[in-house]
C-alpha cells in the first residue's frame, strides 16, 4: 500500500505535525516549526529511494509516527526523541545526510531534556545551530 493518501485534502499535514500540536497543546514556538520540518525530512529520507519511484510502504516505526490517530502519533514522536535515532533510512542517501538527521534528532533530544526556553535569543541560537548542521552537510556533500 502506498503511504501517500489518495485524498490529500483529508490528510493535510497531520503526518508532519509537532508533538505539541498532536497533543492538542499550543504549537507556536520556533521549536514546533523546526520539529515539523524534522518530520518532513525524516519522511523524505525514509521513503524516497532516489531517482524513480519511491518505496510504497512505511516501515512499522514510520507507521507509528505517521498514523492518522493523533494521540498515538504524538506518543510515538515523544518516544522517538527518548531513544537513539532508529528510523530505516533509504540507502540512496549519503552519510552526510544521515548525520544531518541524527544531529537534528540530538538537537531535539537535548531541547526536550533541557525544557528549552522559548525567547528571541534562544530561537536565534537554535536556528544558528540548525543552519550549522546544514552548512556542514553541504560542505561534506560538495567535497571531492
């Protein structure tokens, strides 16, 4: 079964919602936005197999994260950050991309443990850290 919904209007972006939104809590912080981006990135690297058709199935771990049942998805996403990164990444993606996603995962693990502040300075520093991960990945991908 293909993981992409046949009626995109009913699916919306539930698959990529941050934990706070899925738990029904306020989801207005920069961390909520970054987390949603993280889920999009995870979906791409786990489902996209490179040129040609994508895999038309979600692994059991991915099914838990992207279920339409919001409470179950919220719990699975919460659990995801409590362990080491373990999603099945497509072999198409080079080691720098894998490192990028693992850094992103660690970023959220640390913010959850620290109960990160949500203010302008914290946001600036967090975005600076994330941009640094991307810069490092781009550098590694463009090196001969």
